[in-house]
C-alpha cells in the first residue's frame, strides 16, 4: 500500500495525506478529514516508508545498540534500561549483537548508519577500555560499561571504587577487621577500583592493609575456591571475605563449608555483581554489590539524547553507584 492508495481510499489528495501523517500544524485540514484519513490508513494497513521519511526529515527516531552482551547474564538489564528510556522519548532501539568480533562490530555499525540511526550506544560485558571503528565518529556515540581508549567519546561506567568501599565498610560495621580480598585479574579497571575501595575503607577504620590477605581468584568459582582455601588454612585466618565477583564467592562458600565452618557465624562473605542465579540461590543468600546495568542503560540514553540535541558532554567517564544488596551472608 502506498500513500496514493490511502488518498484514493479517503477521497483526498496525496499531499493532504502527507500533511496528516507528518502532523503539519499549518495545514488547514478539518478534524473529520483527518479521521477519515486515519481510518483509511488502518483499513488498508498502510505503513510509511521509514527510510524515506528519515531521509526527508534527517532523523529516524531510532538509536542503535551495539554489544557483545546480547546473550550474557546482564544483557537484559542494559537493554531494558536503554529501551525503556528510549521509548519514553518515542525512540526505537535497534540492537546488534557482535560476539566481540571487530569485523562484526564494523559491519553492525555500518548497517545502523544505513538505517539513519540518530545515535549509537556501545556496551560491553566487562569494564575496560575499547577502540571503536572510525565510523562511530559519524554519529553521536556513548559507551556503556567501558570507556574510550583514545579519551574522546563520552561513557558511563560503574563506580567500582565506591562498590569496593561499600562492601568492605559493611564487613567492618559487622565487627570484622581481618578481611580477605579475593580479587579479579589485578590489571583490569574493575579489580583496580574494587581494591582501591577496599583499602580506603580499611584505612578510614584504622585497620592496616595486609598484602597477605589479598589474592587473585581469576574471576572463576574454582579460582575463588582455591584462594579461599589458602586464606582459611592460615594460622590466623580472616573472619570475612570480600570476593570481587559472585562466582568467586560461590567457590569460597565451598571452601568454608569443607572446613566445617559456617556462614556468616564463622566467616562472613560478600560478593560483587549481584548475578541473581548465584547470589539469590546460595545458602545462605549472598550479600553482594550490584553492578548497575539497567541504570547504565538509562543513563547512556540520557547522554545520547543530550548529544543529539547538540549539548556537549565531557569525556571523563560518568560513574553510576553500585548498591549493596543485603541477604544473609554477613
């Protein structure tokens, strides 16, 4: 069906149909005619050509989301936050999953630009610096859960330092002073930030930072188990463990229980991520710090809307708070 078909069905000119579709305020069209045109549109099943309208209006009312995380545990939260916020502004979100393949990323970006998207969100599974294809500079772009290695594009990331601080502060407030940290790979931003927050909380409480209480668990349940075994087998074992992700906390649970110890009476445990399939179903339930994926998706669209409206944004990453989710392990 074409606009001309609608015009013939409604008994009006094609120009009149165009004015109604585009809601031209200066068009002197009666309410009865407008109703008749909309009835014809519905009856015929007419859909405007989005590509043609985008070319004419120089906007598509669409944003693009490029991500490696479409099938990852947290992907739904990023997508939900971004999609709900975009929809509130009557924008539609086009999603391209790339599995982290640079060639697929470039192809996805090219396809989105062909669709005349007004802006692009680029989201990653884990917090790290990234380099985007050059075409990303052709349209407003905001990075989510990552930051631009060149320091040019705006980004939104979790407040890793405050998250680490909040977890450690919770253990200190529960009376623990000998607190072990089972960290991620020490080179990545999340590990650096979470350890900085851990050390800050200890210093503020007047508790010395003990290097022998900090181990790497390699982000896996097996790594968390091995690190927890090492810490718990020492003559002076820690009374609490801050695990920098929930998978390592799951491994730490096994190490604690194997030694006949109980959680939280003998050893308190806090995780990070709030990966619900783990944290909510461990026994006892795992107290953890949540990565704010939905909030980052919302903020990313807010920033994208500002960019497309011509408002300049800084290149310093915007941080989103990581809340503590209380369960029963402290």
